[in-house]
């Protein structure tokens, strides 16, 4: 019997494939959760901050230079917290940006495969160490070292927290810069070498400039991560909001303030409770803006070399 | 011919060598730093790390304090985080890679995921506090903590799972579809199994991040003094990083020693998980034929 | 035998017998375990254009890149034998590849201008090397010599990335000759270009011949026969024949050469 004797099955279908359509809806629902999540963050921060700003004018919050929300009379000038955050970020950047870029250049332009096989896992381990561990290290390892040199340093100080935050974001800087440097076409390196230039000149005058937007974007992402860092600064940098640029003093960051207040029992609906959300909203906006800008720059950078 | 140029090669070579050594120094510095940090932790915490430490509840007396409730609290929360985040994360990745047509909705979802990945973890704590603890009346429970952490690590899992799914060659999908399978059958039967090692690696790394996270749980009010092992999703809980934070923030040196012992325990758990991830990655690279 | 022939012709062409500008003696180069070129001995005649031809994968580029030690940049490459520049072994101790590359310029298969201004592309390397004259003048001369000056003189400060492929490649040649090299190595310089740009660059080669010794790798037989004075034919890493171009293309000494130039294989 040849196959042509069989009735030909139809190529249309009456089956509704109900199960499969249900699964599709489920998948879509899961994907939509990320939108819901973002919306929820914005609403939660927005609602409580709105209540906060009914009591405190926005300009007092943004430009006030005194921050003691639980004293009487309370003061809600966020600048000391911003200043503390800035001090940490500047210090961390000073540690992580040059070392991260140097590491990326070394890995991309000089290192043997063997060196890469050692350094990459080390960086991954550094990136995987929980932040509370960095806080412990700042307190018990870095601070004693600093105090050995500068005797009048406080037990809590910005410098030790900044250094560990720098170590923490170093792997991120190194790996993103490494990506950027690798994206530079080899032809440019060869072209430069063929003109009789040294490795130093090729790296600093050709490769780094060509990768510059990618490198800067990675710096911005790392800085944004440092701004949101919480546990290390809570443990090591102190809890005294203050307008100072001296890294040896105790300060308080935005994130550390949020933790400090939430460790105590702050009842829902009080101004103290709303303060947390106002500071959180500021933190959210700052990091979001930095991430969006860096993301755009990175995308454009990748398009150039694809 | 050579008088056209100043003979500056010697100086330039010196600069090049100096630069190379500086970069090499910076690179190896991270190895040194890691070594010093690990040595410091082990030197501080090794002596008090014993069975009694692992099997005791926290206490005001350093020599009686242990990490038992925190260890079990971590196990409970991670279990629930995995239960929630893996299906949701992988489902999102399948939707975006296998079904979603390029367009506004997909770009918007992608934008959201990218931005959520960069939101500071403490902001998730505020979200959890408001939505899960207060609004849904879950209280400061294991469940509320796990849900908060799920939102935190979802972007990481989604991004890793998408990469793993994208690495599956299109020829496999075409082959399945050409045999008359539906897209879901192809996704479930061929794409997902092929992408599984990559997904698993990403999931394990995301869960290790969740294990180490402290700020969101403190924010949503996980208690720092819990002298019992949680019995279910509705119980109060503490976790290892919270316990470490608690010990490290006390002024007495004895508690710092306990913090170091806790850190060794925590890092051992993380190391074990990462070893598993490395083994999975290694095996799949060996058996992969495309 | 082969290199003697080549040397004779080279000597006839010059009418003298001084040390050749570039020569190889028993050069073998391998990538890890696989040998790219095997036991090649030849002498490159001065101020002529020598073409290196052969089927793809025969080691043309590897040979070319050994003359300015660009192969150093690939860690797995190692070589035996000698490569002589004015009679001096360029792999000897104390030879600085940076100095060497200043004197032996190179143009690549794909145009690779730096993402800088057109002017900066030309003046960058001379400035680094401490050029004593006027950089502006040097740039103008170099760009004029590649017939690019008129096209770009009004936009010297614009990015070189905005030029067309053919213009980019001429800019890369200008960049190389601005260093006043002795030898110019060209690795399939036209393979990424359209026919019009190709013929412009071929014209350019004739202009440049009076000043430089040129080695050009090409997969294009017509190009080799049009532009070169001498031709090296490589096959599977070995040198089959080296002779005056006319002879290679009209009465080759080897059957394999004949098959290749007639298009019977490769």
C-alpha cells in the first residue's frame, strides 16, 4: 500500500491548544512583573516622600545644611548625607578607577593567558564577597592601619569605608573596562605598532582613547554602585551626618542613615518614617539617572565597533 | 634619514617599561589584597569556629553565642527565594527570547529589567517593607524576606537565563519546528534542556548574591536577635549576614571574633555554591558540541 | 636555486651587488604546532615592487609580517632562520622592534585609521618619534603623495572615520609614508576596496616606487602582474618560485606556478 492511498491529513487545525495559550499568558505575566516591580518602587517611594514634602519644603531638604531628623527641633537638610556619600564615592573612585583601568589594560594588552586565568577568578571572588564582610574588614583591618599612620583618626571614619567600597567596585570597573578595551579592533593596535610605537603609546594614545566612552560608562556604573552601597558604610563610616571633606572623620551616608533609622522602631506614618523614603527616593533618582546615562553611552559605544 | 627624527627611543622605551610595571603592579595588587583580607578573617575567626558555634543560638555572652538560628534562617530564606525566583526568572527569559516580538512592549520590559538591576539593594528593602510586611500583612517573616529578595535577584537571573537561551543555536529550534512541534514544545523540550547548564550557573550566582545581602532584610525589619530556628514561612528569622552585622557593630573585641567566625561560615557556603557553578559550567563546556 | 635566480635578476636590475635591503635565510615560522612557512630564502630587490602571491593560507601574510616583526604580537608564533635588513638580523638581541617598524612601514588589509582627526592620523607617529620638521608640511606632503590632499584639505580636523573605504586606505598609506620608511609592506591593501579605489592605489604604487621598496601581498593575479617588478610564489608555506614578474606570468619555471597563474588551482 502506498502512502497516497491514505487520506491526507488536513493542514488546518481545530485544536485550540488551550494549554499552550495558558502557558504563553503565564510567561507574559512573569515578564510583566518587572514592570510591576519598577512601578511599585516608584509608587512606594513617591507616596511616602509626598507626605514628607507636605511638612518639609523641597528646597529645605535639598539645600539645607543640617540633618538631625529625630532631634527637637528637627532639621531636614540632606546635604550632610549627600556630602558623606560623596566623600565615600570619591575615595572609592580614587582606589577603584585607576587600579581597575590599569588592571584592564594589563589584562587586555600584556598579560598571558595564565595570568588572566589567575586574575579573573580573584576578581570574581572580590566581587562575590558580601558587603557586610567588607564592612567588618573596614572596621577591624583598614581602620587600625589608618590609625597607625594618622593617630587622631576616629574609630569610625570615611576613609576606611571608602577604601573597602573601592575594593568592592574594583572588579566591576576592571571587567567593564576590559570589555571596552577588547571591543577596540585589533587593526588599530597593529596599525599603531606598525608605525614603530611602544606598547605604552599604543595603549594610552590609541586603545584607551578608542575605548574611552566605554571606560567612562563603566566608571559611572561603578560610582552608582558605590552610592548605593550600604553595609560597609553603615559599619565603618559612622553615624554623624556632617558637612566635611576630611576622610578621617566620622560621617554618615544616605544609605547608612536609612539603615540606622530602620534599626530602631520607627512607627508608620511619622515624619521620621517618611524621612527614610525621602532619602531613599533621592538615592533612587541619583543612581537611576547615572545608570540610564551609562547604559546609553555603553550601547552607543558597542554599536560603533560592531 | 634618521636625522629627521630626534633619537628618543630610549626614553620612550623607559616610559613603556614603567607603564607596564605599574599596570602589572595594579593587577597583582588585587591578589595581594584578597590574600590579606582572607588571612585576616581566618586569623581572627578560626579559633572560635567549632561545632558549639555552629550549633548555638546568639547570646549576650560571647563564649556562648553561635550562629545556629542565622544559618537556618539563611537556609529557609534561600529555599523560598529559589522557589519563587527560578520559575519567574526563567519564564521571563523564555518569553523575551522565544516569544516576544521586537517592539515597544519588549523594549519597555527590557528597559525595566536593566534599570532594576541597578537599583540599590536598600531600596528593595523599602519596597518589601511597604508591600509585603505592611500592605500584605506578612509581617517580618521568612516569606516577606524571601519575596523581597526575589525581586532583588530577579533581574540577575533573567539576564543570565536570557544569555544561556540565546546561546542555543537557531538550527535546533528550526529542527524542532520542522518536525511539527509547537513553539512551546520546542522551547520546553529542546531549548531549555540545552540552556540548562547556563541557566543553573546564573541561578547559583544570583542565589549566592542573595545569601550575602544584608541591607534589604535589615530595612524590612528582620530581627537581629532570634533565638530559635524558623519552623515555617511565617516565622521571624535572621540570616548569617545580619548576625555578622550585629556582631561586627558591637564594640567588644570578643564579638568581632564571633563576626569573623560567622564570616568564615558564610564564605564557606558561598565557596561551595560557586564551586558547584564552576563544575556545571566546566562540564557543559566539555559536552557542548556546537 | 630559486634565490640565485632572483638575486641575479635583482643584481641585473640594479647593476650592482651590495647587501640587499631585505633578505631571509632559511626562515621557518610556526603558530604553535602548525608550520605556516617553511625554509624560505630570498632577497628583496631595492626600490622595486615585489609581489607575494599564492593560494589563501599559503603563509603570504605571515611572511610579510615577519619583516617588521608584527608576528611578535602573537604569543604562539616562533621562528627559525634569519631575516636580514641591510644585512643585519632583525631578530638579533638588541634589535628594537619599535625602531625597526619606524623604518619598515606597513599597510593592512582592512583600512584601520585611528578614530582621530585626519591630520592627527598622519602626524601622530612622527610627533611621537620627535619629528624635527614641520608636522603640517609633512602631513600635506604625505597626503599629496597619496593623492588625498585635495579631497581632505578642507576637513583635516574631522574624524578619519568619516572617509570612504578607499580614502581611509590612502590615509593609512599616507600615515605609513609620513614616517619616511625605507620599506613599505602592504598586506592585500586593496582587498576591501572597490575597483575604482583599487586602481587609484595601484597608480599610487608606481609613484611610490621611486622612494620606497615595496612588498605587496595580493591574492589578485592581475594586480600582481600589473604592479610588480618581481613576484614570489608561495604554496603551502614553501617558496615555489621567485623571479621577474613577466617571467613568472609568461614562462614560469615550475609547473605549479604555471597552474596557479593560469587559474587552474588556488
